[in-house]
């Protein structure tokens, strides 16, 4: 369905898209809300049978073809607040414009299980997106926002909330979200962002 090919089979020499999942590296942050982007990328890799394990551009990455589009799949290892450094380095090397950089990340304004696709926009208070906008000098990149739930009133610190782990039930819901992202990502690669919005936003 997706036509996955390994790097050595590519006819072209440069990546066309960056697909970036945001999160923090290390076991300490595994399955935390702030790592929803990492988790979606891991699901994509598992579903399409490739490994995100090459260390380059301050990221763990994979170089694959999805429906005829050469994509660099990235999990920045800079920690969330400096994600833009990794994205900038890869984008500059491959001369990839912002509109071909798809970022997947957590959104506390959305309930778990909800997705929002946007063509571009402000950082919305998200430090990873803020860093990417700063280092690209542009906010003109599409993004997939993955709902991780609003901070409950009893939680005083927002940072503690986004670094808290998903419950088992939430992880099951997030699995369904990641599957939806995986299924519709090729639409975005084909430039059909409006169709992707219609299918994923909800």
C-alpha cells in the first residue's frame, strides 16, 4: 500500500520531505504526553517495517520512500526545547523548504484521541514548535497535533503534566490515533492537505 523502499533503491539523491516526531530522548520520558510525536513515529516505523535508528543531524532517523516520496523520518535527540536545531540541520543539508516539513507533536488543548492538521501557524506556546520556527525562520510548515489532554485542575505545574505518563487506556486510544496518522500521512505527501484535514481532524 505504501510502497516502502530502502535508501539504496532511490533514484534521486535528495530527500523530499522531513517527517519529524517531537519528544524527549531517554527511558525517563518514554510514554509521557510530551512524547506523543515520538510515539507516532515509532508506530509508523513498526507499521511500515523500518527502523529509526541512524544517528545524524542530532536525531535518530530513517531514510525511506513512502508512495514515491523520499522521506527522512526524524526523532530529534536535542530535547524538546531545541528541536529546531535538528530540523534546521537536516533541512539545510537536503535543501528542503518549510512546506515540506511535517511535524507531529503533542497538544494539551486537545483531548486524548483528537487530532488537528494545520498547514502552518504560530507555536501556540509549544516550545518544540517555537524552536523549529526560530531555526527555520518560518512558521510555514504543516503539522499534526496529537491531543494529550488538558491539564487537570489539581495539577499545579503544566510541565509536570506534559511529562506525566499516559494511562493504559489512553495508550490504547493513542494507538488508534497513530494508526489514523499513519493511514493518512501519504495524503499530505501528495499535497492533499485539505483531504488529510477532513479525514483526521475531529
